[in-house]
């Protein structure tokens, strides 16, 4: 009876401890994420018809679909973000596998730190570094001139290729880390068993390594895609004035034209697009969000 009474007293204490533990996260999500999104969504439904006069409706969303420049830019931004995510995965996977499975001890830790080292510098400085490399008088153009491959300087900025290079470089960390983590848990005996059973390198990769690494692949792709889709600094600096990026249109609506109502609508359309792409990716890979974010 005494043990039962003690257990009954412990339950409220455990409940109070759980509430106190979750309270900071709930307050953070509520005040800084959920509440602003609710306010922005309500603002996106407002239409300014006069000084301090507003009317509720869907005109901001109708205008988005009525102007081809808006939805074409959103499609372009989404396509380039998917391409940047795929290229980041192709580059990061061999690097992560080499760090996780081919190295041991201090060498492994050193190479992992070297992979993280560029990201100790701000994204602005790293992007400016690519401007120095790709501009008309930059390192690549000067090297090609000195080798006699070209006869006059070439400008490598202001195009989609420059944007993709910058997006891949600035997102590499967020793909390497989850891949290293998940590949590090792969038992080497499974790989050896695959070869012992007659499999070649491609078969072992397809049947053993990739299925094991799939949660890390999906997690990395989600993070990289969301970051590239919402990036504004890299496309603006490397793409120049000719770059059409949807986040720049949102910036123009909010900051340049002070049209917060339409800017809010565009922001929610971007959020809806990214959510649909992530949902489709999870369905195609047969992964759950809870599994990939562990």
C-alpha cells in the first residue's frame, strides 16, 4: 500500500517535470514560428482598397497565378533547387562514405573537421569567394588565359551554373553530416558478406549501402532542398540582375514595395510548394519524417 501511494505521488511530479521540460520548446514554437505564420496567413488574405481600408479575399493569390512571371519563377526556383540538391548528394555521398568507412582514428576526425572548416566562415564571405573565382578577372579566367585555352577573359557569373555552384557549396555540410552519421552505423560485416556472396561493388552499393543510408539521404536532401529553395543571398550575388529567384520576388514585395499582403501570399505559396515536394520525396523513398529526422 505504501509503494502504491508513493507511485501515485510520483505521477504528478513526473507530469510537472515533463511540462517544465517541454515548456521552452512549446513557447519557442508558438511565439516565434506558429504565431507569426498565422499572422502572415491572415495578412495574405487582406486586400488594400484605400488608406487603412482592407478587404478580405484571395486577390493576392489570384494575382500570382494571373502573372506568368510569378509562377514561372517559382517553377524555375524549385527545379534549380532540386538540381542543386541532387548534385550535392552525388558529391557528398562518396566523401561521407570515405570518411565513415575508409578512415579510422585521428585521420577520420581530422578529415571530418576539414570538411566542416569552410562553414566556420559566414555564407556571405564564402559566396564572395566564389565571385573572386568566377568573375572575368578571376582565378579560372586568368588560369585559362595563361594556358592559352582562351584568347580573352570570360565572365562566369550571372548565369544558372554559377548559382548552382554556389548553392551546392553552401549546402554541402548539411548533406555530409547526416550521411557520415548513418554510414558510420553500417556494420562492415554486412558489406563483406555482400562481396562473399558474389556481389560486385555496384550490387553491394545498391542492395546494402544505399538502403542502410536511406534515412540519412532523405534527411540531408530535405534540409538541403529547403535551404536552397529559401536562399536569397547566393542567387542574388552569383546570378546578378538577370537571376530570377522566387525569394527575391518576396523580398521585393516586402522591402521595396511595402506590399506585405502580397508578400505574405507569395511566402505561403513557397511554403506550400516546399511542403509538397518534401511529401512527394518521402512517398517516393517510402520513408517517414520521424525516421529520417532521428
